[in-house]
C-alpha cells in the first residue's frame, strides 16, 4: 500500500463491497486510475485546486470531467445557491428559475428558442433524440462522439451489455471529419433517419468545413441535426461551439459547465421541434430543482459579465504552445502530441517500441499525480487557473519527459512504474 494514498486505497477496498467499481462514475473509477499510484476519493476543492482524502493537494485540470468552468466554490455561484436554499429546493409547483434560466439560454445560444431541463447529459441527449424521432416519424440515429449511458446510444458501443439488439440496430456511428462515412450511412438507411447527433469537436478539430457539410447533408435527408454540447457549451464560447464555429444545429444539449458543477442539463433548440415536449414524455421530479438552476443562472450571468471564455482561451493557448515546444525539445514527437483547442486540449500518446500507449499513459498519470497535478491527459481549464498553475503544469510535463527519455535510453522504462499498467477499456475519444 502506498502511504501517499493510504486512506484512498482503504476507502476503495471498502467502497467496492457495496458500489460496483467503487465509484458512481466510470471515469472516476479504478478502471481509469492505476492502483498504487492514484487517489480515489476527494475531500474538498476550491478554485483550481483539489485535495484528496489523504490531504494531498493537486492543481486540477480534470475539473470534474470539465463541469467546472469558473472554478470550485465560485463565490457568486455559492451565494446564489445559499440564498435559494433558504427559500427551498423543490416545490409542488414550478419555480420562476425554470423560465429565467431558459430565457438566459435562449439569449446566449444561437439555436435556442425553447429549453427543457434534465439532470445529466444523458437525459438531454436522450430527450433530443426522442423529440427528433417524434418530429420526423423516423427511427434511425447516426452518432459521432460520446453521448451518455442510455440504451439508444450506448448500444452502439462496446459497452452494450444489457441493451436489446432491436435498440442497438437503430444507432450507427460515423467518423469525425469524414463526410463520406456519413454519406454512406445515409445511402444505406435512406429516408429512415431521424437525427444526426455529434460532439461538434473533441480530440480532432473540424477540417474542410466539416460541420457545415454535416448540417447540409442532414437537412438534405430531412433529418434533425443535434449538437451534443455537454462539454463544449459555455466553454468554447458563451453560445457554445455552435457560436464558435458559426454552424447552428436544430437542437443542442448542454450539461457540465452550465451550472459550474451543479447537476442540471438542458435540451434547447427550434421551437417547432421543442414544442413536441408537450406531447413527448420528458419529465423529472427534480427537473426544476432550484439549487442547480440558481447555480446555472449565476454561472451564465458571470459568463456574460466576466472575461471567462477569453481567459480560458488565452491560458489554454499558453498550455498548447509550451507543451508542443517541450515535446520537440525532448525529441519525443514520435510518441507525444497535443490536439484540440485552448479551452479543451488533449495530450496524446502513441505506442512506441515495446511500450504500449497504456504503459506510457500509466507512467504519465503516476508522475503527474506525484507532482501534484491532477490530469488524465486533458487540459480542462477553469477561470481560476493562474499563470503559476500553468507554469507548474508545464514543469511537471518537463519532469515526466526527462524520465521518459532516461527510460528509453536505458531500455527499462517499465521499471519506473510503481503499479500495473492500465488495460485497454471503453474509449470513444
């Protein structure tokens, strides 16, 4: 047992007795965090920092799976939640926050004319697909990226255990930046397609006007275009990736940064489609829960009043520039690269010589955690990250690259590992 993570490991052993994988969220589970060199349980967080249950402090670049945009315990969001707590969290009637937040989203997001709320991104994407099917009278859906745990989507992935074949057969994947792959699907399924849903951007950047081509092809085939902006919404621009790239979908889904970490998601889009929510059943007891809506309104107001996105852009540009330079300086371009945009960038790892990507990623996680940097290979920046935080991130990368070079030169890189390497698992980006 590693003394640095002693309590975390004890908690994990205990948790696994009553919680499958020891965590409610796959991305926070032992499948993603190598045992012996990782924390598993958080104690608290503030600003740009996270503390684990063993008292170790980290600069957090995961930011609760990109749900934190302003920073942990943002004072404006916290005040709004505390004030609302005094009045109540849920009632036997609707609350004005439901339409106040909807109005704010319609004000900020290009495609938004009407809005309905859920609690997770999966609620929103499932709702969007259901009303797209109702609007078109068709069943098949084309997907690109990650869209949550519900049957309609997850059945198209390797994690399809428990999903009926009839459901799996209605969802089909296409390749990002390959418009021909989407065209081929339309050629195969003809006029039976209800919706095309994709993350407008993730690891790869759109090239050759890809998003506009997707929109044109989707509309040519009388299907509904849905942008899954669970991550990109209120991060790439106040109006999301659709504003950033200048391509407006029919529907869009939001979550994560919508309320700076509070549990709320949204389906937004054209009124003619959204009005179907009056007939399509999309209803939650806690859909109008007021603490999360108060947090959302405070978050959206702050995004409009403060240079949040501009700061993420400028800080993130520094991360990409310095990291690319470091990789070149250490002569490691055959193994490592950087992709994405400043507000959400990715550190990419390839197989090299006898070392798999998973060997190298495990070593990377081990070293970054030990240096007090919490990252799994993405840079999910928040408004709270300082110039020093960015500098410390780059210093940690430099230390890691030096050790990689030493291990490669001596031919004993795996001897640096203090744990078993991660194994290939469910991966969509």
